[in-house]
C-alpha cells in the first residue's frame, strides 16, 4: 500500500510540474486579470496596460496605474491600428491582442514603481537605460518603506487637488469628527456651498480660514490629523452629495456662543449640528 | 546654612518664573499684534479698494467707445475681487458681512459680463447704463461709510482684537465704534438688495436655487417616504429602526429625511426625498470597504441595473473613477444621441460586493424636464472649423450644456488633444460660438510617493 501511495505522489508531482510548464506560456499571454479595464480604473492591470502600450510605442505618459486620458487615447489608437472596435475598453480580445504584440516585465516595472524611480518602458531600448533613480537624498528611504498604494497617481473629483481635499478633510475632521458620516458630508457640503455663494470668499482656503467662520480653525483643532472617513466625506461632497440641503451655516446648539446664529432659518438637523440657510 | 540655600533656591525659582512669564507675555503680545495687523491691513485695504471701485465705476459712466470701456470694466472686475478677498479676511464673528460681499459680487458679475461682450456689436443698453449708475451711487455710499469708520479707527486707535476679545468674553459694553460703523455699512447695502434694478441673470447664485420646480407628482406622506426609502435600502432584516423628519422652514423646497438603522448589521441608511412626487434627492449608506473584488466595469453594470430598477431611464455613463475600493459613476441623460450634461446622476458602488452605497440625483432632479432639443443650425463640419487648429480632434458628439450666463445651449462636443493634454470643447450648434473649453484633468501623482 505504502509503495503505491508514494508512486502516486511522484506521479502527482510530475504531472504538476508538466502542467506548470504547460501553463507558463499561457500565463504570459493571459497576463491581465479577467477584468474589463475601463477609463477611471486604477491598479495592477492598468500598470500592465500602460506598460504594454508604451512597449509598442502607443503610450508616452507615465506608467502610474491610473487609467486617465493619456491611456485612453493610446488604447484607442491601438484598437484602431489592430482592427478592433474602438471603445477604449480593454476587454478580452483587446487584452489578448495587446499581450501578443508587446512585452511586459512585471517584476522589473513593479520594482521601479516601488522604488519611486522615474522610468519608461519603450520597446527596443535596453530597460536599464530607461530608469532615472530618485535623488540620493531620498532614494534610501523610498526603498526602505513600501509605498502605501500600488499606484502612483490618484483619481480626483473635478478641479480639486489632493491638497485641497486634505485641507477640507482637516476642517471636517476638526469640526465634526464625532458626527455620523452623513453629518461629515454635510459639513463638507457647507464649505462648498460657501465657496459658490456670493456672500463668502471664492476659494476653499478662503472659506475655511475666514476669521471666525469655523471654531475648529479658531481653536486649532483643524490641525489634528484627519482619518480616511473624513476624506471620503469630502470626496462625496465634491462629487455632488449635499445632505445639508444647500445650507450655508451650521451650528451646535449646545456650544454655540453667538446669539445671531439662532436668527437664521433652519433647514434640518444631522447629529449634533443644525444646518441653516 | 540650609535656610540660606533654600532661600537662594527660591530666589532663583522666583526670578526664573518671572523671566519665563515675561517671555510668554512678550510672545503673546507679538502674536496678538500680528493678528491685529492682519485685520488692520484687510480693513484699510478694503476701504482703499472701495474708493478705487467708486472712481472706476464713475469713469466708465463717461466712456463711450468699446476700446476704453472694456478694459475699464475689466479693471472694475479685478478691483471687486480684491475687495472681496479683503472682506473674507475680516473676522466674521463681529458681524455677518454677507450683504457687502453680495454687493461686490453683483458688481463683479455685471462688469465681467459686459466687459467680455463685444460692445461694438452690442453696446450697453439704457437699462444697463442705469444699472451702472446705481452701482456708482451705491459704491459711493459704501465708500463714505467705510471712510467714516476708518477715520474713527485711526483717531481713537481702535483695535479689532479688543473688540473680538470683548465679544468672546461676553462683554459688549466696550467701544463699539467698529461694530456699529460696519453694521451701518451692512444695513445700507442690504437696503439696495431687492430694489436693485439689476437684470435677474446677473445674480449667479440665485440661479442654482431652482428647487426642483420641474418635478411632477403629488405630495407624498411620511409613510410613503418611509416605504420608498425601504425600497432603496433592500434590507431583509426585521430589526429596523426607522425615523423620518420634515425639513425646517429655512429650506427652499419641501423634503423628508428618512434614516433606517439596521440593528443586525449596524448600518444606517440616510436619505432625503422631495415632498412633491417623493423623488430621492440623495442617499448615503456608508460603510468601510476594505477589499476590491469586482472591477470598475462590473460596477458600471451594477449601477446601470440599480438605475433601471429605480426608474431612471435613458441615462448613459459619462465618467467613471475608482477611489481605492469604491467606484464612482456619473451618468447623464442621453436623448437621441445628445448628452444632456445638466441632468447628472451619481452612483457610488462598493467594490467588495458591488452594493450601491451612495446615490445622488440632486442635479438631475433640479434640471430634468421634457425638453425640445432642436436641430443644429450649423453642420458638424462648420463647427469643427471653429476649433483651434492646434487641437487634434479625437471624438465628436452633440451635447446640451449650461453656458456661462446660465442658459441651456445645444452644442457640438469635441474631445481633442494638444500634446499630452486632453480638451473638451463645446461649439454652439446655432451660432458657432465657442461656448466652453475645458482642459481635462489627468490623475494627479500621489505626493507621498514623490517625496
């Protein structure tokens, strides 16, 4: 019995190895995961898409793992040249054709991204010549710590930078960190409503730092480090969620010092805050 | 001996404390003066800008030719923006400066719109001339009041910080010259407010408040609101805590706020519905999403199914974006191949299980109506010829957009590139005018990784 079972083991191992070898060339052409990549996506598949498009000369931009306009036009040009339907979607056929036409050195590209190097991946040029390592001063630390995100670019809601969002998240966190999520989105929405209103400054920083406008700014709580939830609330508000019902003011009835605020007509209450016109 | 040492030690401690205290006091004063100076600068700057504004508006009254009028109005526009920025730096706790800001923004709107217009073809009409004249008088009034306050501030050496501190400590009996003076300014301005003979299209802020006036349907009851919200929540749990509230009287439109707390999963759905017709304005069903199991394209399919289920028809995906483990999809109405940009609906999908965790139809409900999308006057070829020849056109279509002055216009939409940048260009399909040119944003590098 024992003899047979060990024979079986060998057979199993052998067949495993054969399958692995057999599959290997397959995985090279099926390198992408099964997803249909569309504009706005982020992640490893996008890195691969960009690298492959760059490898055959369609994509000139940075390989950053965020499917933006540059990638979109590159993919459409590729689809046109290869007789595919031109839709900017990387589906099964497109991915197959692209994988057949190009090379992709996954390990090398991810290494460059992790190190934070500036690099390109054009075909026909030795890859060593396409890397510009980061300055000496910071290169060491970059290899030491793994980047927090696989991609080096982020999608952002129209017209706002990461720093704007951070600043608003600071204000939202300082003002409403104990509030329900909806209340945080509402506070962010009030900031945006003020930016659009004729009666307030026209920039985010102008509204936030208007003297006396927010207590969190006056007492320094705005400089607490906001959590991801506050940031998400800000992004929601920028993307068009306004739980406040177009409010331009809000206050906490338990702590409000100004009598004047009670004269505003109220719209609704979320958590501890009352939102007013 | 020990006594002497103790005494010596105490002396050192007392001297040290005194020195430290003095240092702190000095620092505090330095900070206070710094803040005070910022306020003073903003205030004196403001009265200077209003002075300048008055003069400039005055000189435009005497101008006739386009060559001098356009630059002068542009200058007025610039000065109002400076003045607005000064107002924004004054302490808001002292008094609401809203009316003054609104007045400034009205002048800004008026001057901008007239400055960019081709005054050769379309000179100022009588009404606009009258508007300009009334703006001139009003600017003069404000200038006078501000000058008065400024004189008192300088003469009595008044400090904004004193006023602010007195207010903070609840004592309002200190010298109120600043507050009273500025209140007079504010009152003067609010007096003009409604009686202004300004064309309603000049006030851009008022336009947004369309308040769902196009909605059809009967007013719903609280129970109906709850039923609709439950329909969206899809919760199978029996252990629900439902709460519904009406809007306060400050709202421009009637709505119900429904919250449904699912005690089993400890998730809460919040939703606002219009009273008229019971349309969902937005809903948020937020939770932490820590994994990505489905891709953006699948999220797109899920969102489409969701919209179909809730009777939002003829919508087409306009933009999609992935933020970590969340997908945001923006849909717009599409009518006979014309994209209606003001009608936008946003759906937020969790990429772990594909559930809808957010939805906003705010803009859609405000602008959606049965429209007569007319036929274009000019051909696509003609429109294309209007585009800067450096732009390489990649995609074309038709779209309805809201232009600068808030009118809905039918346009040809072109997507094109110059080098690495992508542009969206709208050419008016009736007049051939370039309505809007946007440079589309690429994703931004994550700075954390750049340092």
